[in-house]
C-alpha cells in the first residue's frame, strides 16, 4: 500500500515528501526525515541549503518509507 498525502500515521524516523504546495518543495527541497511528532511534525530536510526544521501538519506529508531508507516504490506494508 502506498500512503498518500494526509497520512495520520507519521512517526519519528519516517522518510517523507512534503506537499507540492509548500514553498520549499517548489525550491527543490522535497524529501526529509521526521525528527519530532506532536501537534506539528518537524522534518529535517535533505536539501543542503535548508538549515532549519520544516514544520508541517501531518496532512501535508506523504510517507515514502517507514524504515528510514529511501524507496521509490513508496511505503511497504
């Protein structure tokens, strides 16, 4: 099963893609790793020019891998 945007089951360590409507996505920073989960999810972006954590609601994230490794096929379940 491939998760779509709006996954409510985001956990620390998940690899995620941010929503295309986000400014960072349009600037090329699309993927990152979840570092903190709460009312707002904090994501450490892979893009080398992004220094701060990206904060978003879980509805604006798509889980692409739940084991910490990048996968083109999406989330395995």
